[in-house]
C-alpha cells in the first residue's frame, strides 16, 4: 500500500514537471481577455464543471465542457481564489447571472461568496492555442538562459 502511494505521488510530481513553466496571472488574464466575446447576461450551468482556472484575484475562467467556456470578472478581489479546492456557481437553478450570482470559493477557510460582475463567452479553441503558444515561448526563454 505504501509503495502504491509513493508511485502515485511520483507520477503526480512528474506530471507537474512535464507541464512546464506557468504563465503569470496578469499574462494569463490578458490572454483570456483577448479571446473573450461581448458580455452576456447569463449562461446555463447544470452541475459540474469540466475545469476552472483562477486568473488573479478578481477573475476566472469556467469550462462547462472542453469547448464551452466563460470568463467571469468578479466585482472585487476574491480571497483564496487561487488556492481554492473547488468552487460553486450561482444558486444551482440552472442559470448563472452577471450582477446577481456568486462564485463561492471553497478553500482553506470558510466558503467565500464573490459576486460575478461580468460574463463573457470564450473562444475555447483560441484560448487553448494561445496558452500553448505562450507556454512554448516561456519554455524557450527559460531553456535559453
């Protein structure tokens, strides 16, 4: 059992190394903003997320499916967003509204609701390509030192 735990930890560590350097929050936020559409009032959300990405203290992307994503801008800084284990969206009614609903951060402290001020659909394919290109450029600059 102990050797299985060690193997899992080693695999996770190697996976983290394989992903390469990470982009700074401000650069990542700019990348997402460059591929965001016009603001919308709401989006439909029925339960689980494919993934979510914190983009500093007052923005995040939520991926409902691999090709459906939104940039959420928060009304103010959201404590522990970067360190949250998980988040919840809205009131679980099936729709998430800008100006009315919250992202609730479930992290190291008590759950913290953070008001969503703006919702923008993302061009998911363009975001993935831009992230890959930015990471490749960062890897080249780190490797070239």
